[in-house]
C-alpha cells in the first residue's frame, strides 16, 4: 500500500495521519474544518477538496469521525439514501473506520460495503491523543482477518497493539467495553483522591501509594486527574485537550444502548454516565478532558 486517503483530521486523526506520512505513505487528507486542513498540510500530507477526492485511487481509506451519524453519512449518504462514498469508490480500496460508533452502525456500513464489493474493517482505537502522537495506539479490529493482514503495516505505523476482536462490529463492541471500564476507573480514582485530600493527605503521596498497591490503575500510572500531581496531563493545564467529556458521554451512551440491546446489567457504567452528564451540566465541562470529573469532588 502506498496511497492512503484519510478523512477526519481532528485531535486524534491528525497525528495518526501524520505518523503515516512519517512512515513513508502518501497521505491525501480531508476535513470539513479549514484549520484542520491547514494543519494536515503542515504535517506533510496532500489536502483534497472533498472526501471523494481523498478516496480517489487510494489503496486504503481511513476515517476518524466523531459519531455514528457522521460515519453513516460519509459512506451511505444522508439518511442512507445513497450518494455516499461507497457509491463512488474503487472496489480495490480497503476501508478502515477508526471512529468510535455504535456496533450496529459499523455492521450496517460494512454490509453496504460488502454489497459494493468493497472490503471494510472497523478499527476503533485506545490510547488517547498522546498515543496518537507517539504511535502507540491500540487498535481493536472487527472484520475479516484477511483484510486485517492487508492493513497491518498501516496499523503498525500508527500504533503498537492490534487485536482482531471478531467479525464486523466486534471492534466497536470491544471499544465500548473498554471505555465503560475507563470511565468507571477514572471516577473511582478521582473519588478516592478527593477522599484522601479531605483527610489532609497529599494527593501526590496518596497517588503513589495507590499506584503501587492493589488500587493501581491506568489513571494513576499515566493520567492522574488531580491538579498538580503529574506534569503533561490535562489536569496540569486546566483539563484542556485530551479525551473530551462530550466524547466520553457519547461512548458511555453507546455502551448503555448496547447493554440494553443484549440484556446486560451495567449499574456502574450507568452511574458513570450520570456523573459525566452532571459534570457537563454543572461545570460546562463538555469540551474539557474526561479527567475533569475530579472537579465533581473538589469544587463547590
């Protein structure tokens, strides 16, 4: 593979596409935002005038978009009425959607692609903006294993872990499960730190104690939510950047919808969903990093 189309040059998509450029691929990018297109150009990629132009003669086409409706509109057209990208794409192009969307949406688009003779993978990621920048993302892939092998070099340029979760939609199921756990983990970490500080403990000392004890987790290791404890994380810059509260609320909503569909019991996920929605409402935190849940516990 040499020529890669890439749509969605946001906080995650831009560094992912930039890492493909660094790996020697010819990347043709597009985003509806002019600023994102300019940043893509600065990162060394060619900028197309549309998603269709970005996909033209591409060996692989990658999308990194905010939600299910954006992915379905891109590939299937508005309201699924056709004139989407699938109707204008060469059958040899491998489609890879790295967005986090509903599993049923991933299956719907993959089925439509198959009907057009086009191979498609759903491949949501974990690792956040830092992982995207450092090319250490984890890819959770749904679709035919043969197509995964075709894409493996692309994943290697953008990440350090690739898992084949199962057939189409399985990557999205794995992602909503992961983010449900991530939300619960972050809420519990913020709650525990606030309790310790309320009792006079130093948050950095308490973090290190818990990090090296049975409470150790990813948030304590690399993404501490308490201000002043860890440098170079969103908590150190007013919770700016990172994985937005709005996106966490979206992902928890996907998890709750999926749990209802399959009859699974997710009381902790449901509580985390409620807490993040309350955080957004009370502190106007939708565009802050999800570690800002700490504010729920330490600010009046």
